[in-house]
C-alpha cells in the first residue's frame, strides 16, 4: 500500500504535462495511417504498370521507376514517423517515472551538489 500518496494538484500537474505528448501521438498515428494508405495507392499503381510497353492506351500511366522511388520515399517517411512515435512514448514514460521517483532537475538542486 502507498504510504505517501500524491496530492490532487500533483496528479493534475503530471496529467497536464502528459496531455501535449498524447495529442502528438494521436497526430502521428493519423499521419502514419495517411502514409500507409498512400503507399497502398502506389503499390496498386505499380501493379497496373505491369502492362507491356507496346500497349499504347495504358502507356500514359508512367514508369515503374517513378513508382519505386515513391514507394521508397513512403517507406522512409513511415519509418521516421514510427521512430518519432516511439520517441514521444519514451519521453512520456520517462516523465511519469521521473515524477514517481520525485526526481527534480531544477537549478537549486543542481547548484547544491
């Protein structure tokens, strides 16, 4: 059982400090969903581009080299968005752990040591 429970003001402070990263995580999740749907469209278009070169009606769809470059850029964008999401999650965890262990980084505690 907890002997030293935090006060309501302490809990509200921690929750308010965690709210912004939570909204950022939601935005990153929506961004990743958009990137994945965009990648699906690129892959579908690449499948359409498997048409022979002598088909003049469908030759306007573009080359597969462009689709490969777009798919590679989408993969990189998804990778970095996931890395950003993991980083934000780790920052929230560190902030909550710091509060639970009551670790302070203010100037007064640094100058006294």
